[in-house]
C-alpha cells in the first residue's frame, strides 16, 4: 500500500516488474509522471478522479517501485511499455495525461497508438522549446553519477533532503516544488535509479537544453482533443512554452494556473481536476480511422512556418515526438 492508501499492484512485462495503481470505475485515465518521480506525484488528485474514471497511474520503468534494469529508456520504449501494460490490464482506450517528461511519453503514445488514445492532456510538458532548468542539464554531464553518489551518502543525503523540505515548508514561492525535488533526491541513493535517469535525460536533453520537439508533427493533433496546463511560476520549464503550444496546435486548449509551479496538479488539485473534468465532458473521444490518419500524413502540416514561429527547431524523425510529441 502507498502512504495515501492506494494499493500498488505489480505485473511482469518482458521480464521486468512494473508497479502501478489502478482505482475507480468509468472511462480510463492513464496518468504518466515526470522525470525522477513516480505515481505518488498524482496522490492529491487520484481520489477525486477515481469517482468518475478508472485511473491507472504507473511507475515508469527505472522509477519508483518498478524495476530499474539496463534497458530501453527512450520515449518510444516507454510508450510501448504503456501499451503493453494497458493490454495486460484489459484496457483498450484511454485519455492520457502526462506531466513534464511524462508529457513526452503521452505524446509518443498518442503518435504510436492513435487507435488507443481518446484525448491527451499535457502538464508542464517538455518539447515546446529548448529551455530547461540547469539542474536537469547537469544530469547529462559525465560526473553526474559519481557526484550524486557522494551527495547521497547517508549523512549528506539526510541533511540535503531535510534542507529542501524545510525550504518548501516556508511557503516561499520559488521553493514551492522542493518537496518533490527532495523525493527525487532521496531516490538517487539507488545507483540503478541514477543510471536510469541519466539514460532518460541524455535522450532528450544536451548541454544547450531540450533537443526534441513536437513541432513537425503537431498537425496530427487535429485528430485528437488536446489540453495543455502550465503553472504560471514554473521554474523547470518556462511558462512561455504554453504559448508555443497554442501556435503549434491551434485547436488545443491552453490553461495557465496562477500561483503554481512545475506541479500544478499538486499546487491546486481541485482546480486541476475541474479543468480535466471539463475537458473530458466537452470533448468527444478521438475516433481513429486509417483513412483520416493517412490523409493527415499525406497532406502534412498546413502551416510549415509554425516551427519557426514557436522557436523550436525540427529534428530527426526518430526523436521528433520525443519530449512532447505529436
């Protein structure tokens, strides 16, 4: 059981143990956490959502209570893993909600498996511009694994975690996300977790920032209801990236929540749930047809200049959906 009473279940897929929480009844929601986090990031909203939906909140491979093998940690690999998990659970279609890096996995899932995606909500997601916090860029450096090994020694780690939690408790706006950062820091005591996170970050970030973009495939969202939520005071990925979403996907709903940081679902859970409920209530599930998908792919984006307008450069197709896909 988790701290909030949600039972954690396990299933072996391809020889690796996957942890997940599944609660509630109704249309299915797949909640995908961000880098270094786990399903507990959704605790403030799971109970409310479970009154209307079947909520599936997994720990991505390399995170939380899931296994941390030497494996494929690409966004495409994660999307495949979510397809396989849903298949094992007997769930055919979902509204997928992805936070931060989980937004990239959500977009990759929607791109690879449009027939299984009803709607998509991206929360403080990557892939809408190059900027990202220096702390995330630091993970890509050669010395990260060894430096973090020292910083997570018992005495040092306890002091560091306590300091982060104390700052978060002050109510100081720039420190609002430090409770979650403390949990991530604590998880880095496991060398397997550090190695997994390093593999994940190196696939989507280099020393200049994010290297993936949704820009060249954003036009495919014409076939899929999409909502973007951002915290006004996000210190990890700038809130101005939300306006890039409005340019790249004009049909998407964009909501910026005041007095919220990188975790708006934790800062304002009731408002977050209200936005999600309204999004689902007022949109019809995407109806995938091969003919429509073929038409979109054949015609391509209607406005090629969108990439330049949004300030994000296209990259090779293998990574194009990367951190927030299309």
